């Protein structure tokens, strides 16, 4: 899943149907997002050894998501 920050939203593309989605940062911090077209659920938490492709490059968990989560704990 490619994740890019756009204002108060994260832009991401569904791995299943390749649809562009905009999701509020608070929803990303909850841990699960849903594609607006195919309604598939995606886990936004990275397990040990997993990586997400972020606008800044690959990391165990996108730095932008990590910063967002820390604000809501």
C-alpha cells in the first residue's frame, strides 16, 4: 500500500482494485482502513518484518502514520 500525506488526509491506493482513496489521519490511527470502491479492509499496523511503501521510502511503519498515532494515545 502506497501512503502519501495530503493535508489532514492520507492518500493511498487499494492493493486489490487500485482505486485512489483519501482517509482522515484519525481513521488511519485506528488501525484499519476500507477502500471506497471494493470495500476491502486493510490493516494499517505493520507486524514485525513488514514494510509499507511510503512517500518518504520504505520503513517498518510510515513515519507519518507513527507521528499521527502518537498524537492520539
